[in-house]
């Protein structure tokens, strides 16, 4: 078994390389399912150390294998996402995005760089462990249907089939130098709700001659919250929020149509399916009762994320061994969504958080904001801990 001192030493030696990779990716971001240059760059990095990546998985994804001694003994997987967001970067840094309107504002550059760093470490000690490590670099985490689902359909979890998988995500709420774990249900499913309320609009001064689509819409939005308060179990977190309402009327004009869009989050697949029916029925019934009609379109997104208890506990213990117990924290349930959840419904999975916050350096912005950044010293842990977790799973 490779010692943790050896892994820490290699992580330190490779830190500048990992920072360089992260900065290249940050400066050259690409949107979901358009990660062509990113995938080519990752493939080049893998070939540079002697690996043979399988490219074109789910179009812009790729996989690779690090084979130790007796490679068929056991296979485990490590995953990183590669896509960026449609955000104009506000940071004034040397590695600022060169692609106007596109930014790595969720840390996927750090995820990919960390996995490439872990790859360099693991490849250097491959004669000292048994088994195979499958590397999964996936597209489209930020956009339905989720690149993870497409990677699975394209065989990323086959030939060889990993017995478990780890994923790492930056967390700007956790100080650099620490990581976080949560066993069991961790992140929510995410569905997009689209409503179109239709009726006969007209002059606001003669309501008796029209269908007030705006008023009807307001009744629907308020009433749908009762689905959460009176139908969802208080023991299971659920959120229904509407953030986009377009009436396109005027002070004295009631429009023929109002469009509403929102998000529905849940932690239970049976309740999730039932809620879809309740949302549809209530919205359509209220509209009909008030003289209008309502079209309901629910775009089903990612399932909830389930961290396998046994895998997560063993990974947490390995992290405590690697970093010190005081640097491993408990994570709360999180109502955000992650397409890593698809892997968690196929094989035992562990999705953990890498602390990247540094208040002294002013690095405090949350993900999906124009000023998001990371303390790059976190990449030493990002690469080293991922390699250590992989080795512990092969040993275990």
C-alpha cells in the first residue's frame, strides 16, 4: 500500500502543474455539451503521462484507465465535470475568461484539474497497488439532461465496471484546508416547471369583458405552495419556487397569455412523481375554474443524490487519516442539484466537498456568480485526497 506521506509529497510536487491546468481551463471555458477544446486538452494531458483516453464518450466526454498490478482484481471510478456557465466574469485575474459571456463560475475547472492531478499521482505509483482506476471526465453537468446520464448511456460504467465512484465539488462556504462529507441523502432532485396561462385579455378598466390572466396566475402561484405545505411530508425537504413571470401587459392592459417558470426540488422519488401530478392538476383546475386554461410542462431533471453510507463512512475515515480529523466537517442536506446523482443511482457513490474559501484573500463569492474564484492552494488537497481515497477503496 502506498503511504499517505508519499501521496502528500506527490500532491505537493504536482501542485504548480495542477494550478497551471486549472488556469488554462478557467481562461478557456466552454458551455455544456460544447466542451470540444476542453476535452482535447484533457486528452492531451492524459496522453502526456502515457495513458490512452477513450474520446467521444457522450460526444464531448472521455474516460481513461490507470491499471495497477492485477488490474482485474477491482475497479473504482473517479469523476470530474468540465462545462462552464453563461456568466460574464468580473474577476480581474491573469487567468480571466477569454470567452466573453462564458465563465467557470462553479469550479468545474478545479474539478477537472484536481482529477488530472490525482491521475498524475496515481499513475506514478501504479506499480504499488492492485486494481484499476477508471477516470471519467464528463460534459454538461449544468444543463439537462445532465452529462452524467449521457455518459452512463454511452457505457462509462462498463468495460470495466467500477464497484464505486467518487466525485469532488468545490465549496466556497468551507475554508481552504478542510473537506466535508454527508452520508445518505445529500442533494435534491431538480425539475423545471413551466406554466402558460391563456385567456381573453383586454382593457384593464372593463374586467367583465375579459379573462384576467394575471390574477389567475397569482392565484395559481400562491395555491401551488399548498402542495408543499399540506401534501409533502415535513420529514422530507421539498422546495417549489417560481422566479420567472412574464405577463407582457401594461398598466391598463390584461394580456392574453402569462408565462411562469420555476423549480421543484425533492429528496424522495415517489413523492417527486406524485407532486408532478398534483402541480399539474391544481394549476389546470384553478385556471379552468376562473375561465382560463393552463398548459403545464414539467421538464424532469436530475434525481436526488444518495451518498452510499458504507462508502462515505470509509471515505470520511480515509480523509481524516489524510488530513486530520479536525479538517473533515459534516455537511448538511443541500437543496441544490448535481448530475453526479445519476451515478449514485447506479453504483455506490460518494460526493464530497473541497473547501476553497479564504477570507484573508477576499475569496468568498458563492458559485454561479461573476466574482467566484478559489484559493488555488486547495488544489493540493483536491488532487492528493482524491488519489488517497482511490487507493483506500482498492485496498478495502
